[in-house]
């Protein structure tokens, strides 16, 4: 029992509140009408009077709309979006930010765009979409760099540091935060400085350096006491509570969390309030007040549902599942199933791994060690995938940052070289003038003629020298860039066919699948028909390719593979991903394509290969056929996250080999879900993969012509 409670505490500590409130202060808003007017919106927010602040903003917004002051309307939408972010209303915040961003893009105001990119990135981060968040922070940082706004660059380093901490990249996070801290202090930005100190403290706490964490929190507390900002006070008490839990000081933790709860309640941040209550419930369980702790956690479930606190709802199911390990098996199973489904829908691999850990403990208690071992294997696989995903995302962002800094350094070096050349030219010109001045007394006429001639000659020489050096630098930069592009292409391309390889697919596929699923997840309440955001995947295999190699030789087989790649390029768009999967197997992935086009594409591909003359020598050509299996993503619009890529590829492979077994030179595809009827029997494919009713289409005469069963088996 004691081990289970400790595990419950540790699991809750692994997840910090990503939706903590932010100040409304931005680089481009100082002196704007919303702050320069008689209304002190920023002061109201800092004091926690959210309702009054929102009311005054809407009044000012209505006045601006009546006056047709589009800039003021855009800024008002921006500030309302920040209020919505503080109140944990993330979809509304994104719509308000996007409305403001459209205006600032239209008028080409870079600082306004940068501020909005920052807030959109913050919103995506609290929603758990870290890749999108880092992308927006990078856009904002590029603008601040171009505008020479070092305060904005420091703010982006703070936001990136927070994101990397949540991704578990503590070393990279600490590096970003420590780089931001002196810049923010130099800019006298006390609010951002206090936030940075708290985030550094959380990094130290999460690597079990709690003493260092407390020192940074004490520095932050001293600074926040001088500011009297409600959002920072709430955030400070929450972080103090978390560090005290990590140190086992539950009474101090409860006191700070209760204070943080009061502040967040005034800010109307209902999700943050519910998160704190759930943490207090965990503390009760760890202090042997199990019934009271479970009761508090269960009471927060409905509150999380009512306030659309999706990530918190999953955490509550996890905490209640762990608390019921030795108590109510039925409740344990229900919380595991509900929480696991939510984690799968959002693609949260680490959360899925933690639910598998609870399943393993459940099976150990019931003596089902085979199921426990399977759960342990799934847990380890999910943890590994999560680590690779987070590491890849952090490395991708850091690589983009490195490229930006490298370009900046190259430009700076070029400017320095040009300045040196100009300085040398001026020095030489001065020396020549001094020489001629000393000869002026001898003959004025000779001096004037020689001075004019020499000055002209040297000017031309300097221009040629500067031009030559500039061309050399540009040539070197172009060589380096071409070498980098060639190396990157070599690592991602198949040398025989010129198509992409599996490594390229592994780099691109996760974000494409996530994009296709998000289009349905974000519009779950709306019925999507003929969506242009689908993905279509086609797996192709050449029929009787071994016989071709055995009959005509491997050189002929290579020519056929090369010509097949040309046929695929003629069928698919340049934006589609064409992959040589291995041997005679090829994979085509069509992004941003309507699923209704899948059948036509499959038939066009099969017919194009069937009709093509494949040259195996200069005098001899043959005709070949292929078998194709295809699938649309997501396959089930009502459950976009039901299958991952491994599941989709299993279906592609099954359809391909069913086409092989059904006579070859045909295609079989899965084009979506279909309605169920009481007397309907499951197809062999649905039985094998445990699928809901699925629409199957084929180029064969009838679906009954499909041979799903492997005759070997």
C-alpha cells in the first residue's frame, strides 16, 4: 500500500501545470490605447480582477469598432485572447489571437506579429502540442532578431526553456533559461525575470536538486513581493508547493497550494484550481487519509469535464487508478480504460506508458503474470517511443536555432570583412594624401595631376578587391550550402530510384499523421465531409519480380525499378512522398488529399504500370503488373486516433498480400468506416485486426473475390 501511494505521488509530480497564467505585457503594446486610456487593464489583471478587466476591454473594443479603428480592434482581440488563456479557455484564445494576427500580417507590423506568435505558442504548449509551440516561438525569435529587440529574444528563450523542461530536456532547458536571465535583468523586466527564476527552480527540482530549487524560488519570491502581481503570486505558491512535495514536506506544500488556489480562483482559472485540488488529494492519500483523498479526486472529475480540462481529466483517471490498486478492482479498470483512451486520442505516449504500469501492477495482484509481462513490455516500448519523440522534437528545434545563428554569424563575418577592407582603403588614401602634401611645395601642378590620377586608380583597385573578396565569401558559402544539401539528400534518398527512403519517411510521418488527426479532433462537434486534410497511403509490390530477376538478371531488375519510379512520379503530385520501402516494394503517401480520390489514384497507378513498356535492354522490353494495398488516414473519422502508424501499415500490408492472393494485378483498399447493422458479420480483416465496420473497395469484380486467408496458414 505504501509503495502504491509513493508511486501515485511521483506520477502526479511528473506533470506540471502548463496552463499557468501569463502577464499581458508585450514588446509591441507599450503605450497602446488600451493601456494609455483611462482604463488600467494591466493593473486590474495583476490584482486578479479578471471580470472588471474583461468588461473594460470589451467596452473599449466596442468603441473602437464603432470608430472603425481596425488596429485598436486587433489589439483588443489580442488582449481578450490573453484573458481567455488565463481563464484556461484555450480554443477561444486561439481564435482571438488568430483574428488579431490576420490584421498585423495585413499591415506588415512585425512586432505585433511576433507578440501573437508568442501567445499562440504558449496556448499550444498548455494544450500539449509542443512541436507547434516551438515553431511559433522560433518565428517570433526571428522577428525580434531582425528588429534588434533583445528583450523579445530573451522572452523567447524563456518560453523555449519552459517548453524544453516539459519535454524532459532539462539540460537544454536550463541552458535557454540561464541565457535569458541576464538579458531580462539587463532590460529591467522584473516580471519575466521572476518567471525565469521559478522555471530554473523547477528544472533543478525535477533533477532532484531541491536545495538549489528553493534558493531560486526564494529569489523569485523577493522579486514578486515588490511587484504585487496576482498571476506571479499564484505561480510562485504553486511551484513552492510542488518542490515541498518533492522534499516530503506535505504541510508546507498544502499551505502553499491553498494560497495558490485562492489566487487562481480570483483569476477564474478553473483548470488550474482543479489541478491544485487534485494535488491536495494526492497529499491526503500519501498521509494515509486514503478515503478523503479519493473522494477529493473523484469530485474533480466532473469539474474537469465541465471546464474542458482534458489533460487534467486524464491525470485524475491515472491518480484514481493508482489509488484503487488495492481497493476497488472495478473502479480501477474503469479509470484505466477511460484514461488510456484519452491519452491515445491525444497521442500522449508517456501517459499511455504510465497507465500500462498500473495495468502491470493490477495483473501482478491478481496473479496473471503473463498479462503483467505484456503490460510491462508495452510500457517500456511506449516510454522508449516517448523519449525518442521528445528528443527528436527538442533536437529539431535546437537544429533550427543553430541554423539561424549560423546564418547570422556568416552575415556578421561578411560585414566585418567589408569594414576591414574599407578601413584599409581609407588608411592607404590618407597615406597617399600625406605624401602628396609634403610634395605640394615643390610643384602644385604635378601634385594636383598625380593626386587625381592616383586617387582614381586606387578607388578602382579597392572596388575590385572588395568585389573579389565578396565573391569569394559568397562562393564559399554557396559551396558549404550545396555540400550540406547534397549530404542531407544522400542520407534521405534511395540511390537507385531517386525516391526517398525509410529515414525520410520516419522524419516526416509523425507530424503528418498528427496534422491529419488534428483536423478531425479539433472539429469533433462538426461533421466533416470531403475533407482536404486526409492522408492516402499506397503500398505497391511488383508481381513475379523474382522470376524477372532469375530470367533476365539483376541489371534488368534494376532498370525496371528505375522505370517504375518514373511511372509513380507521373501518377502522383510533386508534393506527395514517394518511398522505396524495400526490394520491389514502394510506398506513396499523399498529403492534404480528399479520401474520395483514393480509388482513382490506385486505379491510375495500377493501369499506368500495366500499360508501360519496361526496357530490360536496348532491344528488349516487357510488361509487368503490380499489386496494391491502400488505406486512408484517419481511417475512422469518429475515432481519428484509434490507430497508430504501425496499425495502419499492418492494414496496408494485409491489403497488399490479399491482392497478391486474389490473382495479382489488382488493388484492395480501406476507404473509411461504415454503419453497423445487427445482423452483419465481421469480415476476416475486421476479425484479424479487431476493427469496427470498415469500408473495403477493390478493382476485382466483387468483394467476395478477395482472398483474405493465407493458404500457408
